C-alpha cells in the first residue's frame, strides 16, 4: 500500500478545502421535519416569550447570558471537532496495523527516525 501526499483525488480536495476554509462541518441545512428544526423552533418560541416579559435591563442581561452560552457552544464544538478528527485518524491507524509506522510518518510529516521532513 502506498499513500502519497502528492496524489490527487477526493481526500486531497477535502483537505485543501479544509485548509483554505472552504469546508465547514457545522454549516448544515435541516428539513422542517428534522429533530433539529423542531427543537430550534421551541427554543426560538421560548426566547421570544421570555424577551416579551423582561424589562430592558433584564433583556440586556439575558443578551449577555445568550452570548456567553453561544461562546461556550463554540468552544465545545471546536473540542468535539478535534476529538472527532483524532478518533478518525486513530481508526485509520487501527484499520491498517501493518502500515502504522508508515501512516504515522505521513500524518506527522516525519521520517521513520522521527525527524521532520
């Protein structure tokens, strides 16, 4: 088995898109019947009802809370992406145990002696 970082193909295109920011795993569309759309509808409805009963000062405080929750979700999503990517790499390594050293070399950009290429 020969894996080349210089070959063409779908994987190389995906990696280039990822590098240049053309691939975003978090931009998805959902049908109105999907679980995500239903839950989002509930969240939007409840937020609107809550904003209608809050004073101006309370709405400002709620906005700060909402922004903090969004920041937390962003950090959590980034961590999940990294963990998922690492899991994928580990699954590849486990699927080809006879080529583990070569795959590690390709993935890390080092030669078999551990030196950067």
